C-alpha cells in the first residue's frame, strides 16, 4: 500500500483562496471546486486571514523589538550553555591527557 503524502500549498495560493472567500462573491463550495481544495480548508484559510488582519495594522516596530529582545535573550542563554560545556570539556580533556602521560611514562 502506497503512503499518501500530504499536499502542501504555497502561501500565495492560500492567500488567494482566502481572499476569494472573504470577498463573498462565491460560495465556499464554488471556491473549493475552482481551486481544487476541500471546502473545510477554504474555511480554515479564511478564518486564519481574518484573525491575522488586525496584526497587519498594529505597531510592527514594537513587535519587531520584542522579537529581537527574545532572540537576543535566547542567544545569550545558548552562549552561556556552550561556555559551560566548553569548560567542562577542557577539564575532562586536561585530566585525561595528564592520565595518558603518567601511563606513558611508566613504561
């Protein structure tokens, strides 16, 4: 039995279908038939479009600054974690290499 792969649509296609649904000139069934998608998918994309519209006109700069701050905090956290891991590796390596020299010197 062949495994069916889920179909993925481009963002521009989704926007086009959702905009057509928002216009209200055609029924959801007509739009679905025209674009070859399931009517439930048309409704879902329409709902997504309508829910995201207020964000389009909100203060984008504030959102971008918040996003940058979150990203910066996450990057600093990752840097700190990597530094801790690096120092642990250095300690392990130095004790390992000293152990090697002692074993090698006993021969």
